[in-house]
C-alpha cells in the first residue's frame, strides 16, 4: 500500500498514526528511493521480558463462619405504583470531548487521540507474536499514545502555517496522488479501502493526510526559496546515488505468500500451524486460487487484502523468505518456509529486471529532492514552528506524556 507519494508523507510529515508500514501514517527518515513493496517481515524483533509474579498466599480459615438462621422472614411492602423508567439517551464515548491540550488555542481532544491509538494498536496486534504479556501491551499503548499526541501537535502546526501563508491545495491534486498510489500498487479503490480497514484507517483519513502532505511540500518550497536553499536534486547527484546503490536497482520479484503465525518456542503451536500451512499448500498445488486462499487464511495484515502480494528486491525481506522467493520459477509454489513469524508458502508471479540509470533517474531525482525537503523540515521549519507554538496542557496530561519510556528489559533479536 505504499507508493513513493505515500512514503513522502511518512518521511516528511512525521506523524505516527495507524497503517505501518503502511504504514499509511508514521515518521521515518528516507535514505533514498524505495521499492514498491511494503516489507511484511522485519529481520529483527525484540521481545519484552515477561515479569515474574510471586504466587499469592491463601491463608486457611481457622474457624468456620457461623451462620445464624433467619428467625423471621422479612416483609416486603408491595409497590403501589410502578416506577417510570426514562429511556437512556445516547451519549458520547466517555471523555472523548476532553481536551488533552491546545495548540495555539486549537484543542486536541481525547476522542481523536484514542481513536488513532486504537487503529495503530489494531495493526500492531496483527503483527505480534502470541503470548505478549499484558503489561507489555499496556506499555506499548502508552508509547503509541505519546506518538499520536506528538503527531497531532505537528499536524495542527502544519495546518495553521499553511493557512497563514494562504497555500491552497485543490482536491484534484489529492485525488491525483491517491490514484498514483493505487496504480503503483495495482489496487482498486475498494481493495485499498479494505487494506485500510485492517489498520483502523478510513479513506477520508488518508485524503486528509495527503492534502496536508501537499500543503507541506508547497510550504517547504516557499521556505527554501526564501532561504536560497536548493530543493531539487541535480542529474549529477542522481547518478552519484545510482552508482553507490547498485543493489537497490537490481532484480526484484513480485510474489504472494500465505502466513500462518506461530510461537516458534511452543512446539504444540508450531505443530498446529504446520498442519494448517501444509493443508493450504496441498490446496494451492491442487489448483485453488492462491490469492483467494491468502485473502481467506493468511495472517499477514500487510498483504492479506492484496492476496498476499509484495514486490521486493534483495535485502528487503528476512533471509529464508527472500531465498525461497528468488529461487522459484514464475508460477511455482514453494515448500513450507519457516521464519521467526511462523510458516509461509510463497508463489512467484513475476521476475522484474533491474533498472538502468535512465530508467531510474526520475524516481531518484524525486526522492533525493524529498530528502532535501525532509531535512529542511526536521532541522529548520519544524523546530521553528514548535518553538513559536503555545501549548497549554490539561492537568496531568503533560506528566502522562513525559513519563512514557521505552521498555527497560529487552531480549536480543532472534536469528
């Protein structure tokens, strides 16, 4: 679900929302042109250690409790007139109108914060291994809430500055970027909406972010022109980048997969997952539609709605997955592949040749230009907007944000 325009949003706006990823919202630092695929499998995953609790001691009762019989039944007076029950009026969710803080006088409300946190948690829960301790989930939610609040502050500052500078973004500009995303990912609008729904994100949320992105890009160009700083990459810069990053422009593949997750430390869970994936492998090799099987059974939220499909080059996936995908012939289905996430079967759809410099130049120039704008945003414009902003926090909210920290105990990633 990520075209280069969507990545621009992630890189430049720096707002952490739901879809990772995609993925639709988040903050990242670009180091050059990206592939069309979203990575379903991270090479490393840290686990939060489960705290050990002491067993609760239960003291035996020293003496049985004596129950006195009721000597006389309690008389209940009949109700002469039934009480009138008023219908319950629908009300807003608890605290959704509570103001978390104001940004230059504009309120950021709890309802929007929690809605975005819920969407992000929904996406992350789909990627987590079974058995995550409740305390770890609670800590994760607080860290996500911190990121969401910080992201909403940045969004509001962007919106206010764009309005102040009278920058206009036409709806057709937003629709053009959205259509590019659909085209590059070979998705229909309905497929895209289905993908978003798995992350708790709506199409209108995406449109709002794309509009904000377009406004920010125009704002950055105005700022950089005024500061006499170049915001477009030259052909020479593009060629230098191409020569230094040959691996990025090598062969890639279009492949689909079905994932059945398993806790790889739990033998019973592994056996159950293996049984499921072997059954799906038999069905796929017997001729059932692989994409439909992926949509119905795959446990990878990043590709499920697309029939399990990704496009990726070397070095983008976890090694066992990559090796299996690149070793297949077009149309071939792999044997069961084991990774730290569980068990996969992979079907290769296409082998895509590497790009020459002439083929890659336009994308490189565009992405290097975005890097320049991103750097200006991070180092100059955003710090200025934040330093000039007046933030007024509701009681307890600033303390809640400030006390959020990273997990104290982390295990080394699995190899």
